[in-house]
């Protein structure tokens, strides 16, 4: 780490703190040459690889905008969308991968979106699962009904522990 004041290639960490949301580490450093202090912020990078092969930084805003279309006319708030985007990002980052395929990001949205709103989930899934017929929708609806019935029978928390294959 170069000192921004004297360009000395060395610095000493004086203090380290986690950012409020846990996504970054803030470090206070001191240059042993000039004695001045400066702050650095360290974050992990997560790249999304698009169909064209081009990589771009992961963006919660893109998640929110994509899901917002599926939630149009549904009782879903902007706070709900922000929480969904945060959950998706946490799930992706927990995998430890530095790069993820854009299609996999879409698939990672499905679980949290199903919990948020089933109609929006079906709309979104129809794109990412490439539904081609009414039977595809019927199959997805049947699976949702089965999961709801299973959760009502034995799930004390109201949520199915099974993962949807959709």
C-alpha cells in the first residue's frame, strides 16, 4: 500500500473496523516515512459474467430492477426488493466464487422471490426457466401448491425445507 502523500511503498495498520453492513473493512494506516495517516477501504470483488463473456461488477440495483418488473402490480415494497437483493448477494458471496454467470444470478433470485411473492416468482421463473407452454406453468403451480400443503401439515415455521427444482 503506497502512502498517498509521499508514495512510500510501506504503511502500518493502526486500526481495522468492519463496515456497518459487513461488506468492507476500513483500515487506518500510518506511513513510517512521513508519519501521516490515511484510510483504506477493502472490499471483495464479485463479477457477473454476461452471455457475451464480458464481466461486470455485481449490482444490487440490477437485481432490484429485474425483480421489480416481475413484482409490478403486486404488494411488494421497495424495502422488500432491497432486502431480497441483499439476501441474493449474501447467498452468492457465501459460495466464495469471485465470478458468477449471469444466469446463475437469476436462478439465485428464485428462492428469495418465492418466499416474497409467489405470483412474482412465477413471472420471474417463466423467464429464467424458459417456460414454453401452459404445462410448464401448471407444473410450477402444482409444485408451489404441494410445497404450501407440506408446510401447512408439518412445518412449524410455515416454510418448506425442500428446495424448489424450479
